[in-house]
C-alpha cells in the first residue's frame, strides 16, 4: 500500500492508502476529496488540481506541456501545483503530502 496524506481546505488531515499504478485522482476521490476530474484524466480540464508538498514535488515526473497548459486555467495555482489525474502512485511516493486548493469545487458532491 502507498500512503498519501491529504490536507483539506479546512486543514483536516486525511490519510488514504492506494495501490501502485493507481492515479492520485482516483485515490483522492475514494477518500472523499473534492476532486471532480470532469475530463476523466484526459487533461481537458483542471478540476483535479492539487498542491504537492514542496518536499515531494521534485520527486514526481515533470509535468508535460499539456498539463502545464491546463494548470494555467486552474484557480490558486502554486509552484508545486499538479493535476492529480497525471500522478501515478509508485512505492517511491509512499507518504506523499497533497493539499486540496482553497478554490476546489466538486460539482459531483463528493
């Protein structure tokens, strides 16, 4: 199992466990995070925007240009912002810190 530490918009810490190969978006949704993922991982929206802990950001594979373009449309983007649909869990990410942006909205009611 791979442990991910989510921090909600109100500062609540939620630990979720996922499997290698699982997308961070799917794990976050299963843990009740407000990550809509409208485009289902096709990088056609920014509704799964998260902020990765600074200590973890450089451990992730670099974002491709399409992801960076979508992040330009997201509210509250920071230097360590990523689309959770583009992060695939690996054992190297055990303990990953992820913050849900204050502007997160989930129209699906999660």
